[in-house]
C-alpha cells in the first residue's frame, strides 16, 4: 500500500472554514482533521468525508461512546457555526508575561496591568490571580470585532474569509488568503504576540517583530521591557484621553488619516 498523502492545504482550510474552526461536536480548539469513513477504507481525502474534531471528542468517537451518526450530524451543522464561535482556553500559570513583538510587560502576582490604552479603552488586560487571566478585543480596520479573549477564553467568529490555525504553541489568524491579523505564541507562562494588525476606536495598531507601532502618531516602541511589580492596575502607555497610572503618555496626533496610516503600515511593516 502506498503511503498516505498529506491533506492539501487549501482542502484543510476549507474544512476549518466549514466547521467554523472549532471541533464540530463541541467547538473547542485545538482540533485535528479526521476522516469520518476511515482513510484506510476510502483511500482518499474527500471534503465531504472530513471533519474537525478536538482530541477529546476524537477519543470519544474512537472508543465508540460517540456515534458516527452524531459526527455526521455535527459535520452538517458544526457547533461553532451554529453557536457563532469557536473557543480555545489555554491553562495559564500565575507567573505570566506578555510581549508585543520586542516589547515585554510583566508584573507581580496579585496585580493587574494593561500594556496600553487608546482614548481610555484598554484592549489588552492581564490580571495575575491564582492563574493569569487575559482579556483582549481585536477589531479589524472597519471596526468589527475579529477575535476576542474573554477571561482567557479565545473566541473566534466563524467566517469564510478567515482562517484560524492552532498548531503546537502557535496561533495564527489570517484574513483572506494571507493577511495575518494575529500571530501569537502561547504557553502557560507567556503570550508573545508576534504580529497583530488591528484597531481600537478605529485607531490602527501594528505589532510586529520590531515592537508596537501606532501609525497615526508615527510613534512606537521597540526592544523594551516593562515591569510594574510595584504598581497595581498599571497602564504602561496611553494614547489620547486616559486616566490612572501610566509610565508613558503621548497624544494622538491625527497628522495622517486612518486610511493612509493603515496603508503605510501594511506596506512598510510586514
Ligand atoms: Zn470536541
């Protein structure tokens, strides 16, 4: 028998989009693409025979506690599509740091912090309780919510335009064929946002390996690390109106239009 060929990338993407990125039975990530009729029987990768399952549901199916009928029904009406979200809930420890490209942020147990605020809105917040609790809201350039993390549960809205892959420690969210919206490395002690392109209050923010950049203000930070161990509820820097403690502060100067800032950011900082 010839070796089993890999499932081609475009077919994998189609299966993820069809199932709404989460397990067809329970909506959880990470998932694997499984054959409903075993590959050894059908000897082909056929879209209709492929389904996304999490490891736990796959185990239930293999053990016979979940019927093939249930998997077929879930393939027709995947959980994430009917509930409008796929979710991923990493287990974080209480020793926790977050970095945005080359800029790192940390604090002591018991404290909360927000790396930055825009007009008083803090899109990314970390609370170090008995476990780290992370919240984030990522909006696309039109202001629609693309990805949210609600108390460490990543939530993704199913869309045929998106692709979301979680493989090992790496989470990648892309729009269209290749535009990366979010690329993060996640472990129990760290989230490193390697790349993000999003907006807060329609204000574009770009994160890449160099750091964090606010194209409208032509300001950014790179190769820095911040530690707010002696402060609770710290916002490290803010743009526009703000309140509370902060390390840095700069004003939103709309010298460049939002659209021009986006276009420049997307062109020059890939
Ligand atoms: Zn599942």
